[in-house]
């Protein structure tokens, strides 16, 4: 209803969708790319996923205190999207070290977005809608939509650029 039309709800949900689409775009295409370009084994590709996951988990936990310190969680959310966008553009490359740096940045950006969205949505839900239950269902839907959009987008990009 009216909750989904509210701009202070739509922006964080959109950010969550975009951030998760970016991560899942990478996840759906990197295995083939890593094996073809870097001659990685399946185990090495799996280890590369940790390069993205660990910073994401860490920064997700740090985003709450950082957002409180800054006093503006929306600024932190935008910063997370910017970081993720910049490091998405950096990779993929033929240099494995540059690839690792871009994956770390991708994880940091995702963690910041992920850790910022729920407090923003909780504050908005309490202030405007007198409860938080439904709003987190929408957040979960945005995450899942990102994991649908990402692989489709990733595979379209791979096909259009004819990557190995």
C-alpha cells in the first residue's frame, strides 16, 4: 500500500536491490571467468568468493556504529553504493591482484549497504507507519529480487562482451 510509495522506504529498498544484484551478478559469472582467465580450480574460485564475503560480513556489522557516529545513515548508504559501483567498474580484469582488490571493494560496499538499510527502514517504519514488521518483508523481497536480477544481468553482460 502506501508504505511502498513512500520515498524514504523506496530508496533504501532500491539500494538493497541494486547492491544484491551487483553481488549476484559477480557470483553468477565469476566461476567461468576465473577458470578461463586465471586457470583457477573450482576450490580456488570458491576461495575467491570469501574475498567478497568476509569484508561484506565485517562492514555489515560496523555500519550501525558508523552510521550513528556520522548521524546520517542515508549518507552511509549512498557511500556504500558508490564504493560498490566503483569497484564493480574496476573488475573484471586480467590481473588477479586487481581482481582481488575489486572483490574486496565490492564486499565492503555491499556490507555497508546491507548494514545501513535495516536501521533506516526501522526508523522510517516507526516514525510513519507505527510498526516495523511489514517493512522487513519488503526488505527481504528486495534482497531476493536482487538475486534474481543479478544473474540475468551478469549473463547478459558476459554474452554481449563475449568474455571467455
